C-alpha cells in the first residue's frame, strides 16, 4: 500500500509547538523511539495510556504503508528517585527492600509489563533494548561529550556541564525554559555536592561500595545516568538523527531536554525531528502516579477489585475509553466514562457483526468513499482518534439504518465499509471483536443481578438471615456486592 504518499500526516511537534506535515528522513520509513518503563514496580493505567497512545500511532503509521522501526526501551538501571540525581537508584532500592537481586526485580516487572501489554493487545516494538545491555555505548557517548568539553569529571562521577553547553546551545529549547529561570528556581539538594551547578546532570555516577549494580569505566566503577541510556539506544538503532521520539508529557523536562543536550554535545546535532508527548491519565481529577499512590493497576480494573469503580471492564473497553480522548488531552478515569465507553464499544461491535447479513441493493444511499476519507482525515490530523471514533459511530448508524431498510448499500460499498471498519477498529485502534455475550460479562451480570433482586426481596420481607447469606456466599465465590445510593452493584474479588 502506498497510501502514505497521498495522505500527508500532520504531527504536533512539541519542539516547534505547532502541527507540522510529517516528512520522514528516508521516504517510506519511520524511526520512532519511545521511552519505556522503569521496571521497579507494576505499571499503572497512566503508564499504559502513554504506551497505548504510541501503540496506536505505530499501528496507524504501519497501516498507511510506512515501514516503521519502533524502539521502546526498558529502563533497568540508572533511574534515581529524584530527577536531580539525588536519592537511590529505584531498582537498587526495591532490591534492597525485598532482599533480592536487582535483576530479579527487573525480571519480575518486565514480565508484568509484557503481560499487561499483551492483555491490552499491544503490538511488540521492533526492538526493546535495555539500559544494562548498552553500558559500552553509554561510556562511549560520555567520552565524546567529555572530549567536546561539555562534561567534567569529579570523584569518579561525570556530570554534564549545562552552563557551558548553554553558552553555545539552547538548553531549554524543548521545554521552553530559560537557564536563568532554572538557576533562580533550583534548590540545592542533598547529594549534589560534586556538581559545579545544580542544573548539571549525571552522565556517570560513582558506585558506592554497597551499590550492587556497577560497571567498570575509565572513571572507576559506577553506573550511567538515566538520561544517557535513551540517547545511546535511540541513536544506536535509529541513527544520530531520527524521525519521532515520544514519551509522557512529564518526561519533556528534564529527561528529553537532556537527551537533546547530550546528542548535540556528543554528535553536534539535534537528534529528533518530531518530539511527541502524550498527556496524563488522571484518577479522580489528580494525576495517576506511583509516587503519590493515586493509582489503579490494570489488573484491578480488569477484575473490578478496587475501591474506585463499580464493576470490571474488558481490556478492549479500556482501550476504547482511552482512544476516545486525543493523546494530547488530559483524560480522567471515571466510572461513568468507562460505562459510557463500554456501551459505545458494544454498539460498534454489534454493528460490525451485522455487516455480513445485510441485504445488498442496486445503489447506495450513503457515500462510503467520503466517509472513509473522513476517517483518514481524522487520523492524519495528529492522530485524532476521538474524531475517528465519531466517524465509526456514523458507520454503525448507517449499518443499522440499512438493516432497517431506511438506507441502502451496494455489495461493493458494504465490502468497503467492512474492510475500512475492520482496519480502523482492529488494526489501528487495536480493539478485539468481543461481543457482550462472548466476554461472559452478560451472563455473569444476569446471574448476579437475579441474586441481587432475591436479596432485595429478602430484605423487604425482613428476612435478613437470607439477605446476609446471599451476600456472604457470593463473597465466598469471589463476587463482592456493594450497596450504594444507586442500588447494589458487584465486582469480582
Ligand atoms: P516510568 O516507568 O515512571 O518511567 O513511566 C513510564 C511512562 O509512563 C512514561 O512515558 C511516563 O511519562 C508515563 N506516565 C507516568 N504517569 C503517567 C500518567 N499518569 N498518565 C500518562 N502517562 C504516564
Ligand atoms: Zn527515555
């Protein structure tokens, strides 16, 4: 398919702050790097949202015919608790607390990450490199940065000299910050004693004797700074300059700003043509975050076993809910929102399952080609999935109208509608065609609702022994009843 040639895609570039027409470095090929997880705890749904946005972008670029090399790393070393190089390495700390090897932590949470992404039907990236697998490349980069005069060595650590760099370059070009403002706003933190200036960041940190994750280097035993791994791995697999770099909005500064500085300092060029940042998932109006504990893990939402939501939701329903917001908008995870998405999702699946049984007519009363182009226009406009989905609902409406006889479709148009719907729903949005019945939810809900009704009747007759028995025995079977203002709901334990 050579569709990309006729369908220019606009991408919002965080570097320029505008939507730009996408021009890949090599025609027909896209190199895309996305910062992966730091594998020291289970991923939460906020992390999943960011990776899902880029999974959809990867899927769309492939769908329109690009050959995409998608690199998403695993951070298994070097990410300190504090972005300003203070505190402990997150993985080392977790290993110390659990009294196991850091690599056991890494293994456990990498497996968890992959399981979660499989549950949500993610495509695997083309390459998934690890920081610990690229220590040599990181050391080479540090040597280049030192040789070019943009770093200094102190007591076995190497720091990037932000002030020196800013004399000839623009530190803050991506995050639109000015070094003077940063100087004004930075507090001295513990553990920064070696740095010339608090804005400098670690390229290599000396390992204290008790530090388990350590590698030899020209500056002594130590470990690489967090920002460096992404520079090393992105350029190794995609070239010193590549097309797209993505990540969550919170990584823009300092992480991505430092990546630009490192690449310019080492190789004399800005690494990325299009910087893309996905916006945050909130829970009850507050950012979902490991550090504040305001999180819901995917398993908890899939099983319904959590304190925030009235029921369990299927993976495709959660995926659909996320795709109903643009990747650059903040999205609040709410019960009402998920329930509305669930209804919409099953409405689309029901419509698609009607397609094969539609009666063909001599003529079409709806223009399927125009509708199809509107779907592409939506995605070509900075991957606007909510507008795409609005168009998919339009198609569901046509299908129902054709079924009822108020609109008509020829055999060819029905086939075109089907291939386009399949392409967008399953290939691009990554949904799976489950109907309510197949998901098992319908039957289970039906059975539990019968028991909820019997319990209500028992209560109305003041037969509290019976009503408690129903509640307790359901709990034993792993089904928790919750009495609320709107009546009784249930979740799976
Ligand atoms: P981490 O494992 O903390 O490095 O995060 C992995 C990815 O998840 C990064 O791209 C973060 O920007 C992203 N992320 C973290 N919290 C959220 C959130 N609440 N909503 C969306 N993305 C998030
Ligand atoms: Zn990164």
